[in-house]
């Protein structure tokens, strides 16, 4: 489905190139000003895909119906190899609740280098936001050896909150062999509600 641009300020992220040019010196202060592949939180996915396409591209991450479900997108992407979009089950408006743009990466050094360029652009756009950086063990890997290298921008003082996150996810060779996972560079725009859902165990 062809998308028609909406009459409001939208800011897109383009990897590796500094293409953030603002018409005024003001900074962005709304997570909906941030786009991944032209999509923003709060948009209807029906502006980008048909209902049949959404159904056909729903990812089978869960064995049963959960509060949210995830739709994958790989066609006609400009900046990422895959995008994952979180929707609320039974939401007839198909409102986008979270977006994750993903690039497959071959090593940590390259990932951190690319992440640094993205962060520089986000720092310019969202200079007033609460930002933190962390390295943590990925909860999927019980050994604690698979890591996430995170820079996160919170839109509220409370944690969790609506946020933008840029992260390198680096798996151990054992996890890659057992689960078929790939190291990725992720750019995520997430609502507080999806964060809470993930923290509760994706039920």
C-alpha cells in the first residue's frame, strides 16, 4: 500500500550518513517525530501494508496469542535489512506500538563504529532527553556471555518510559549454532506499554 506523507514534522534516521537537517534550530521532543523506514510510533500499519500482508508477515515468535504480536518487513527497505513492528492484538486500527530496524553485523568492532555514527545524529536531535549507556548480558543466554551494548534515550524521567534505543546484540557461537541467531545492530523506537509487556515475560 502506498503511503501518503502526513502534514507534521517527521524525522527519519539514515545509517552511515548525516541527513538530519532541521528547518529551525529547535530540537525534537516527541518520540513520534522519529521515523524508522518512514514509520513512526502511533501510525497505523495499514498505511504501509494491507491486512493480508500483515497476516502473512506475522512472525511466529509465540506458541499462542499474546497481548502483542510482531510483524516482519523485509521488502523495499532503504536503511535496514529487516524491520519488526509490534501491534496490539485485536487492535482494529493496527497502531504501531514499537519499531525495530535491524542490520546484520559481522563483528562487534564494526557494530560499535556504526552505532557511534547513529548516536551522534540522535544526540543532535534529542539533546534534552535523558540518556544512558550500558553493557548487559542478554537474558536469552543463560550463560551471560551474549551481550547488548546499549545507548538509550528516555522521553520521561521514569524508567521504563517511551524511548529510542540503539544497540549492538552480540551472541556467543554456541547460541548462534543452537538457536540460529545473528549478531545485529538495532535501532528501536518503543512505547512504555511494550517495554512493560516485555518485562512481564511477553504474556
